[in-house]
């Protein structure tokens, strides 16, 4: 799937899940396309059921309809593309970290994705095996130059933190790269909307 304007809108709506959603002008401004293009794409997404619209006064606010199977599957593909596009240190660490099999969801976030000079590698593990995940991260930290710092949550805790609008969880949703568990990531977003 190429990174066309529709994909950019889907990615924006997935990663910015505030209620009631976003109007056409703010979506266009945030992803850098014309209002006319955004309008046309959002109307098609609404028609297909992939986007929901909430009307407040004269304004229309769009959000992603994650109950729509096509929307969920398209977002899974977008998340897979983001992982494939990792480069540099982030890619090297990702290859090691995604080998941990006892997590429903693994998300890399923080400075390793943005900077060449990063202090550590932040990873969210959604797992019931917290002790195993911590030990796994210690082992990687022994052979790599920078430490791997795990954030360990159960799925219900991740949903709760998103509902409570905790800043770290909001940042993970907005900027994190899913290394494993695209469906779980989407499920957490769907269930964590307020």
C-alpha cells in the first residue's frame, strides 16, 4: 500500500483518537494536504463505513470507525509498513526485541525513533509475563550499547491508561512503532476511546 493521502488520513485518525474527532480543516492542516482533497477522501471513508462523522452545530468531526473490519485491516497494514520502514539503531533493536514471544503487543517508542544520540530504548510490552519480559530486556541490554527499558502492562491496564489520557500512553499511540500485535494495538485504541 503506497503512502497516498487516504493512507495518511487513516494513519492520522488512528493515532489521534480524541473524541469527538477532527474537522476537515484540522485533518488537512495536520497531514499537509488541501481541504478539498481531505473533504473528498473523508466523504469516501464515511460512505464505506471506515470513518464516522459526528455533527456538532454546523461542524462535522471525523473519527476512525474501528468496528469496521476494512478500517481495522487497513490500519493493521499501515502499522506493518511503519515497522518495515524502520532504519538505523531502531531497526537493529526492533529485530532483537520482537523475538520476545510472550507479549500480545510490543511497541517501540521514545528517543530511539527520533534521535541518533539516544540514551535508551523504550518498549511497551502488553503481557502477563512481566518478569520474563524484564529478563529478556536485561539480556538485550547486556549485548547492545544502550539499555532496553520495558514498560510492562496488561491489556486492561493499557486501555485504562488510554481512557485516563495518561501522557505516556498518548505518546505511545501517537508515535510508537508496533513491533508485534497490530490487532491488539487497534483493539486498545478502540476500547480506550473516551
